[in-house]
């Protein structure tokens, strides 16, 4: 094999490793992070959960996550049907609890797990900034309990 072939093979292996974790879990968590942003911003009306629902209907890349997807699906569907902010928050908390174990093990979503000790609630969100979605008076209350890598 000539030098060009080796370079091509090495490039292919590197690219494969870089994108190997861009699986369904990553895409599901990115959709959950979008929902977090909408609830945190107190966006009126229905949330667009169509992409999340479609992803949850598919099997995950890892067997244990497929069960989490199945349990999260009805929560996501109900979340897309409500316009009530309080109900959105409750459903988002349930969704976050259901998908918490998916975070970080084999995804590249950038989603972290947060916890508010005052409300005793967890949530999933992108990044590291505290954006508590549960109480408009406590938007900065919370801590990261599992940080995205």
C-alpha cells in the first residue's frame, strides 16, 4: 500500500471515532435541551415535540436506553399537547428523570444533569449555566450534578 492509502485509512479511523457517539441518545438529549430552553423562557403555546417523539419511537443504540425511550415517549407526547406552563414543568421533570441515565455515557449532546435543592427537582439542559425551568423566581437556583463532557 502506498502512503496515500495509509493516510486515507487513518483519516477514516479518526473520523469514525469522532462521530461514533452521534447516536440516537445524542439526538434525543439535544431535543430535550430545546424543550428545556422553551420552558425556561416560558414560551407560550404548545411545544414542538415532533422530532423528539419520532426519535423516542425508534430503538436506542443501546438496549437499556431503548426501555428509557419507551417510558419517555408518552411523557413527550403529553408535553406536546399542553399549553399550561405548570403542567409543562411537571412533565419536563418526569421526562428529565426518565432520560437522566442516558446522559453522558455514550452521547455527545453536551447535556448536563442539574438539581435544585430548594425544589428537590432535577432537569436536563445544554451547557453548564444554571437555568432552573421550574420557578421564575429561582432561575439561577441549582447545581450541576453530572456535567457534560
